[in-house]
């Protein structure tokens, strides 16, 4: 069984996520839009969803399941059509300015 860390989408971002058009492929998500919640042991993301669906902690659209294993870290975002791959947004470093020598 896999242990999944649940990340709950903040309510302020949930409405935007709800109305955004569905895009196939990897979803890039920002860590600031999520709050870490509990963990759950399950065979798959769908098994975790089934285990939680009739509880107060049911997964909602936009929530993320993360496997904490550092080698195989995987994010799955819950969408209307099921779970899809996600990645945390990582800002690109600002380009270094090369000093210009004035002679």
C-alpha cells in the first residue's frame, strides 16, 4: 500500500480551478494554493478517493494526492474526470546579468 499525503486546495483558489477549462496533460500547481492535510494508505489514488468519499474528509475537485517517496514522488490532482498527473510550479531563476566592461 502507498501512503498518500493529501494537499487541500485553498477555498480562495477553488472557484478559479472549478471554472478553468480542462486541459489535457500535466497540471502545474502552485504550493501557495494548497494546505497540507492528513495522510491515507491506499492501493491507488482511486482507492483513496473511495475510502474518503462518504466522510467529512472527502476529496474535492482540485485536491492533490502526493506520494512522499523521494525517488518516485508523484502528484495526482483530482479533477472532474478522475486523477491526472500534476507538478509543483518551480520558478525559473532570474538570468544573471553579465557586467559590461566600459573602457
